[in-house]
C-alpha cells in the first residue's frame, strides 16, 4: 500500500466514529436515532442492535479489517449493520444495486467478505453465484436455502459491547466506484478519513437535534457523508428506501426535517412538483448537494423557493481537494462549485503533468485532510491516480477539468474522459450542454463524442424534450449551433424519452457512447 499521509491544518482527529456513536447512546438513550417509514429505533435500542450485529460477526470469525458486504435498499437493518460491522472491527462493504451481476461477482471474489447480508429486492443480482462463495450468507427479509434469517441470527447474539479497539488507520469502508459493467475500483477509506470529515458536524448543526432526511442509497459516498455526521452529532436519521419527489416533500413537512443531502436530479424533480409551493418546508435549515454539478438555474430556483441554506460540495469518493459553495452567500457564483474548503489545496495540470497558467483549464488534482488509503489490492491503480508537486506531496488526480476564476471559485469544464477531441481541438461537452439546456424545449441533455471519418470524433447531442414541444432535433441543433463556436458545433441532435442515470443521478455517458463506438 502506498503511504498516503493527509495534511491537517491542526492536529489529526483523535475520536473515531465508533467511539462517538457509543457515547451518544449512553448520553441520550431515549432520543430517536433512526426512522424509516413506520419503523424507528431510539439511541438505546440502536446501540443494543449494534452490539448484536458486532457479536454475531465475531461469532462468525470476523477479524480486524475483514470485509462484510451488504446489498439492500435503505432500511434500519442496513444502518445497524453499518455501525455493527465497524464496532466489530470490520470494514463495511456496501454493494451498488446498479452494478451488473457479473460485476458484483467479481467484486465479491476480489474483496472476499466474511459475510454478505442481502435484501430480497436484490437477491436476483447475486443468486447465480453467491451460494458458491466461501462466506456466511444472511437474508435480511426473506427465506432462502443457504441463508440464515437476519433476526434469527441476531437472536443468538450477545447484547454486550465487545469493545474492540479501533485505530485510525484501520479500514472503515470499501466503496466500489460507480459503474454498471466491468469491475469498478474498490476505494478503501480508513477511520482517520471519516473522523476528519466530522469537522463539519458542529458548523453545519448536525449536533443540534438535527433531523436528516436520507433519500440516496447507503452504498454511495454521497449518502454516507450526511448519514455519518448526523449520527456522530447524536441526532436523528430519516431513511427513504426509494426516492420520489412528492413523498420526499411530504416527509419534510410531516417530520419537520432540518437537513438533507440531495443530488442534482433530485433537486430538479422536487422543484418541478406542481404544487411545491403548497408544502410547509420552513423547518429546513441546510440542504446539501454533491455527486455532480448542480445547474445554476436550478440553484437559483432552490434559493428562491426552498427555505434554508444551500451548500454544494465538490469532491471525489477517493477524497483529495474539496470545494464548497454556500450558494445563498454567493448568488453571483452559482455557475461554480465554490472555493477551497479549509486545509485543502487544488492544482490544475496539463496532459504533461505541468501546472497550467492562472485562469487556464487543467485537470483538477487535489490534496486535503480526507484522502483514501488506496484502491483495494491495486497499488498500480493507486499509483496511477497520484500526481506529486515539486515538493513531492501527494495529490489525487480527479479526471475532471476546470479553472479558477479571479475570485478563487472553481469552474468545472468537463470530465477528462468526456472531453471530445474533434479535428485535434478539445471540445468540452459541458459547454455544449449548458447551451442546449437554455433552450426552452429541452429538459435534459447529454453531449457525447461519436466516431467521425472527417474529424475522428464529433459532438452528438442527446436531448429530452418537454411535454408539448413542437420543435424537433434539427430545430434544436440549428438554434444551438447558431450560438456555438465553429469548432464546437453539434453534428446532430437525437431525442430520447429519458437519459440513463445511476441511482445518485449521474448520467451514464459510457452507456450512451457504447452503441456508436461498438459499431464503428
């Protein structure tokens, strides 16, 4: 493993998430910790269930650092498993329900978990191979040969705290990067990284009787960076097993939600609810956004109609440089993802690895207090991900392109791999997408590079039109190209009913590109 030593502006964190969760349960055992629909747990009940999970795993022979896999929608059992694995000294390995069965098989074969906990909803994703793997299999909510029922297993486990010693460099979680084909990379984050993220707990009010609504999957880092601070702060997490915009608004109003983490596509769907203004959302204090850039026009709409602060984070699951945009305090910077978070540094480099001039676009390389331990079992991939400055300090290469404006706000251009090289010129798909989104008939868009005999590749726009639109793709193309530079112009526009997205709202451009390049 490559020695990655994150920089700290002060002393490194000294309290683990595990120890704080234990202390919170003792401090206010009767306060609500978890709510999911009609189900709820107090902190005292939560603590007891965490102990049971930890002791169950230890009975199964779990050793410090062993992986334990989960594939399930958001639920109270998922939350107690998450914390129970950590209390036993294990490494939480949450599996994406968006991954293919083949990819899941490869992930599990690679990380060799001690056990897997499976919800019925996703059993089909693992049913073809899971019985052949050398691990303990536990069914969360169904009966199946070769699996033990979750509640039956817990009934036999002790309720006492095993008091396993947790060190900062012990693995906390193993998150596989998003992807629906092949094998995504396994990102190892340790207790130190997660503890470092807890510096946002008090400034963001997670420790002030917060009621945080979680509507993205718990296998995503997007979710975890709101889920854990709420619990660390001793507050209450409300879980949605599946997001729908109206249901989300109903929960905010009924439960007087104070905090939430949403991805851009969720904000758009929420703001598009026809009677949005009829909901009482006055309890909301802070709304967070991450995982993809939130469009400036959507930010403006949220600021105008959705109470509470709006804070956008830019960063990677792997960690490194982080920027923060407090949107309500910088209404003229909504096209950016904000300024550097305290203790973070970002450098922009060209293809040769040299820093670009001030104001120029370059690949974003970041360094900060929250940096992964490395890719699981892949020192080679970890090494490829690193850029070093003249002092030899480690920065993580993001694959994103961007530039800083005169005020130090970061403006994203595109993913490096999504950049289109046409006739030797670089075309940033994001620039074209922003122009297309200004068209009143366009509600969603993705621009991809497709093969071209003349130019190598050329930009193609894939758009979703609003209901009732009378213009066609050719009309949209002509309007956009009239505003684009000659080298940027779209070769064609195709209309789609919907664009494929991951469960955290990212457009799956790899899937969109594949049919064009497979036949090239």
